[in-house]
C-alpha cells in the first residue's frame, strides 16, 4: 500500500493541534484535516487556560515540548495564581487569553512544523484494512492513505444544540457537526454514550456598567504557563465580578418550562462542576446570589464572557435574566448561551496509548473520549499524536503512569474506569499530588521527551542549564550551615540544641523561606527563582515525598507486570463469568490496571497472574 | 482494594491464636532488620537461632525472653528479609509487641495471605503451591474483611462507620478548599474540619485505651460461682482447681485471691471465683460480703448459679444477670430431683466434664464476639495508624492544607482497611452535593 502520510489528524481543536505537533516532532509526515483553517486553535468556551489540575497538565505538555503553554503565554492578558497562600503543590497559575491572539499564535506555531500539512476538508469515513486503520475518506470522495489516524472531533459527533425549545445539529455555534463519523464508530461496534455541556451568553462589553463592579486585578509577579516563557507579552487587564440576585433567581424559577434541562428536552449528563445557572438556582437557590466573573475575550474585542451563568434557557429570557444583574442592566447579548449534546466514545475502548482496541492504528483524543477542557484535550492529543507516530515505525510505545504525571492519572482513569460525566482534572484525583507539582514537571518529564526525540534543541539546552543550576544550588544549600545560637541572632526560631542546620534543613521549617535567609547568606539571592521554588518545595514536603516514593516503588511493581496482549481469558481457570466478561472486554494492560478495574476482586487478579506466570514458564521451557 | 505494599514491612502472629505456650511473630520486608534496634537486641547470623531479651523501646522495660531467627533475603519464605520472634504465648506480651510494631510508620499488620502473596510474587513458590493460593486469598481478603466487618459487634461497626463517614466528609471539604478556590467556599470551613478531626481523634484515642475490649482475652474470661449459702460453691471451685485443666502460675509476685482458680479451657484463659452465699444478711459484716458478691456477679462474663438438688428449693437467678447465667444443680449423689439439665456431684465427680463443655462454649462465644484474635490485631494496627496520622494534624497548627489532606487521606485509607475502600469519586460526590461549584 502506498501511504500519502504517516499520520492524519482529524480536527483542529486543542487535542488536534497538540496531536499534530507531537506527531510532527517525532518526525512523522503529518496531515491535519479541519472543516475550516481559520478555526484552528479556537477557544470554543471560556477565554482562559490553567487553574487547579489543568495548569499541571499544561506544564506537563509543555515539559514534553508541546504547544499549549507557549501559545497561552503569548495570548495571556491576565495572569493570576490560584491558592497563592497554600503550599506549592496546589498553587496553580491561570491566564485569561485573548481569543484572536491565541488562534493566531497556534496557527503560526503549527505552520513552523515543516512536516505538517493542513487541509481544509471534511472526513466522512475511515479506511480500514484487516482491522487496521489506513486512512480517511474525505467529502469530495478523495481517499487519503496514512499509517495512523488520530480523531479529535470534540463535541462535533452528532452535536445537537439547544436554546430554549429550539434545537439544531451543530458542532459548535456556526460550525457543522460530524454526522458521518458517529455512524462509522457504531458500525465497528464501539460503545457510544451521550454527554451534555453548555456555554453562557456572550455580552457586549460596551454596554456593561463597569464602574459599579468589583475589580479583579492581575498578579504583579506572574507565573508563566510555559517553562520557556520569561516575560509578559501582552498588555495586562482586569476582570470584574458581579452576582445574581433574588430577581434573577425568580426569573429562572418561573421559566423552567423554557429550560431544556428541566423540560425533559435534554436527558444526557452534564458536568457537576460546571452546572448551568438553572441548575445552581434550582439546587442552591436559597443562597445570597451566585458570583459571575466578567472576563474580556480579548484586547481589541468588546466581547465579554460571563463565567458562571452557562445557560440554555430561551433566548428572550436570557436577556431578561442577564439584565436583572448588577452592572448588566442595559447589557446587549451578542450571542445567546446554549447547551450542546454530543456523542462520545466510551474511553474503555482505548489502550493507555489512546489507540482503540478494536481498530489498530486508530487513535482518539479530547472531548470525543468524554473529557472536557482545553488542557485535558491537549494532554491527550500529545499522547495520541506521539504514539500514532511511534506506531508508524514500530518503536516502544510512550505511556505515562499515575506516578509520572497528571497526564498519566487522567488517561488511566479514563481507560480503566470510563466516565459518567464529562471528565475534568482535579488535583484531588492525583494520589501522588505532593510529588506531581507544576514546579517540577520539567524534572519529571523533559528527559523522557528528550530520550523519545520530541524535545527540540532550544528546550533541551534550557532544561540542561536548569539542571546544572539546581545541582549547584543544592550544593550551596546543603553546605551552608549555621548554629542555632547564631540563627537566633537573626531572629530564626529553632530548637537551641547546639546542632548545626544547613540551609536545606532551615527551609524545611514551615515558617522559614529562602528569602528569610538572604541577610545571613547574600549569595542565596543569586539562585534563580524557578530553581529556588523547586528546592523549597522539595524541602517542605521532604517527609511526604519519601513516603510517596516508597508507595510509588510498589505501585510501579504492579504496573510492570504486563498482561500479554494475546491472552485468552477463557483459558484462565476459575474466573466468574462476570469477571471473565469484564477482563475480556477491557483487556487490561498491566496487573496494576487490572486491580483498579471495577468489579475485580483479588482472587481474579491472582488467578490471572498465576496463569501468566505458568505460561511464561512453559514458553521458557520450550525455548 | 488489592495493592502490594512491598515497600511496607509486614508482621503477624504465625502461630495459632489464643493462649499458647510459645507464640511466633513473623516480620518480613525491607525494614525487618529494624527489629534489632527496636527491641535493643543483636540479630543472629542468617538462619542461626539466638536467645535475646526484648526491651521496650520507650521505657526500657523488659518485655520477654525470646528466640530470634533471621532469614536474609532472598533465602527466606517470602524472599525478603525476615525475622521470627518466638516469644512466650501470653496475650499481654503479644499485644505489647504488636503495639510497638504498629507505631512504626512503615510497618503494617499483614493482610491475610500477604506473606504467601509476597512469596509468590518473588518467585519463591512453585505452581502447585500457587494453585491453592487464589482460593486462599479469595476467602481471606476483601470478602473476609467485609464479612468480618458485617459480623462485628453492632456498636463497634457503627462506631467505625461513623468515624469513616466523618473523616471522608472532612477530607472532601478540605479538598474542596484546594480544588475549588474560586467558588466562594468560606475560609472558616478548613478550621471547622480540623475541629471535627480533633473530636474523632479523642474518641479514637479513648477507644484504643479502653481496656474492656481486650481485657477479656488478656486477663481471662471471668466466671463467678454464686448461689445461696451451702449450695456447694467452694466444693466446685476446689474440684475444678484440682483437675488437670488448672493452671499453676509461674509468675512471681502475682497477687491472687485465694478463692480464684485459673483454668485453660479450649485454649482461652478462664478465671473462676467463688463468692459469699447470697441471702438476706443477718449481720452487717455478712451484708458487706453479699454486696460484694452482687458487684462481682455484675462484672462477671458468666455466672454459675448453684442450687442444691438435695432440698426442694429453687432460688431463681437474680433478674439482672439472667442472660449470662447457667443454672447448675449440685449434689446429684443425694438429689431428690430428676431431669435437671445440668446436674453435678463434686463428691462422685459426676457431670463435671459436661459442665466444663458447656462453660467452654460460653467462653468461646464470649471471646469470639469481638472477632478472632488476628482480626483484632489487624484492626488495632489500622486504628493506631489512623490515630497517628490524625495526631500529626492535631498537634501541628502550621501545616499547609495540602499536607493536612495528605495525612487525612492516609488516616482514611488506614481506617478503610476495616471499613472498606474510599474512592476519589466518593469525595467528589460530597463536594458537588454540599457546595455550589461552577465558576
């Protein structure tokens, strides 16, 4: 067979962009197919990146030389660190991003990849040969052949928009849905489900009475999304806060028959952490209003995103409702809010590489796998894209596990447990949270990326420079010591036990920071901020990091017990029918994954384990 | 649910539960050699046996004389470093050693089958041996945990469930303050969670210190012989003392009531005490004796209520002790009654064996209501660990919330070894139910 490309990526959203870039960095000759070139890198929902859990994903993608971090820094018009007063493991940067600048940045970055082509077309079918995907069918009936295909169609699969009693098929407002692909998946027996998500109305900022509203200013000292960024690139602006009131709530309560979520028009599940304003009022209506963040969508745009009032209630009522809110009394709605229902593929259909188990060389990433959020999509895009490229040359697959990265936590959750609502990352999902921090994503992942060959020279150089800085700084903080008596003279409260303390010892006290020690040792102030942040974090959490390290050792042990892909679970004696069904369907990759599956008890794990061990012994004997 | 913690060092009683002459405690894992430091003994060379005095790490008290064997990795049953302590089988000694081991951070009471499982994973067992292992694990792990938990005395399982519910809620609320920082969650919430945690901690502390529960096994099952004067109480006590089930104490300096008999019935320690006869007192001195008898009966685990079968008089068991008493008719050799359920003669040695059998059933029932010995040790280990993590939170005001959560997660996971697994989804369910999330 003659291939036109190595990897084809369908969709130009956040998953698609990252997948295309990753495949190209790995060296694959790649083709990105999108409905509209101009919507590549579109932020379909809120104009922001990062936040808790999500900024962890961005940093990890960035550590592997992905594109989301650099593009969001380029478009950042407000930097804010969440949880500033909590510890470093749960601090998280968040940026408001200029929608147009982001899109432009993403399109420019992708255009710099020499081995990446962009094609404006619609994919209406997959070319399958002997259980393997070998290309796509496009609308004008061209067949394009490739060694692997990554599908990242977001909410476009059978997308159906609801506004009040009105419904119509769409991928997002202004874009056609992908109707054909759903049929393709159904034909191949994929388990499909249906989810719902929503977006608020967009407001004309010129009609908002800003003077009456609470202002939220940007941080003075920003924390960037990418390790490579070293300065602010756009003018920084404020967001503003207002809130709903009794009047707003009454309008919603008396119009629930015009709300598709409550009239029975929408039956699929939406995310609990991002409810519509209808949901909030029905469930928590007694509250003294719900806050709304008014987020400008860009520097030269008047559009404002009112974060907190996602709605699909009737268009006219949206206007009455919004105008009941302080500061929005005369507001003009540019575009109404809406809910969208869409098909997703049960992610338990996927391997940890995001390749489907049913069709070889076919990968899925992003919202199609039941997730939500730009960052979640982007992280999956990277894993799918790089593994699609790896598949073309038959190298060792690239998998991050739960102890490596949030990316690993997310993908393991998805493919092992499936989803019941759109999946979003939270830091509470990561059992090794104190080890997986935004300050050390590069230490955790960049070397892996270099070994894999997906990290470009400039990042490799800056990473190595930081490594040697950390090395030098570590020497410094372990070698500089002080007696308790002298420390007392500097006002440091430590036990007067006569034992000398190193700088590292001192900063592990909760009330001593590295900056507190500058008067004693001025040379400490020469340590770069990103380096000192990492050293301080390691010192603060040292006790817990050691505990987690031990847990990770045993976790890795179970993860390293690979279940052979060709195992026939019918040959394993003594499994219950239910357990046999579950494992046959799911085909877990490792004993660790097997033991995390729902409805699998220890005896099932052991029976499978001893079956594998028996087989290995037999094959060793025959060899 | 299923997780090898091979970084953990595990320990357990390997000999039979209950009272025995010698008990063997097995320790396996990366820190097994720490036993040496912990009890201030020198470990022998691998596979050599050595006698040593175990010393309490905190107060320096002498614990027991023990035989120590050290198996060096990989030449041990599990393939890891292993230490075996052969100690005297007293309950108090075992409990003390277990509590010392439980206090070590990386030590855990072994899950059932865990030694075998480690042996299997380290390639120390052949396939034939493995065949039976799956069934063994099936019977002993999650299923058994659940069954043991379900069968646990109602009060106890309710208490553990209550603590777990409370801690999971505290954990959810604290997680909410981390992950949903922009959601108008009141900052006071964190403080009130810590308050709740302190309450659980003090309850847990009291529970662990409550000697009632362990006492029955540790100090013996208490039986009181009671009844009207001259029904043969002392004769029965003397008779039981002289049988070969009586224990002769070898512990020096033990003060003991001359009216006690120490017996070993079905492997459990039993203490039988005689009391003054119960009747309407004629003198003040006698009245004191009767009151004392009544108090003892209330505290007893079992009362043998003796009645004279040679005279036609049914005294009837006092109402307040009816459910823990057995009617025993004495003097069967001169009985004027027939067809009594339990009737004995100490003079003729009639019915005594049957009586001991019946007592044995009560003792077993009485000692087993709290679960078997091993299960209880696992529970104690889990509760001790829970307590240690909660204490870290309670005694340190400066901890960052994510560190508090880390300790609290560990506490909940320890408690979950008794009460069942807790998932992130359980936390999210609580968060989304109780807070309006959705910026």
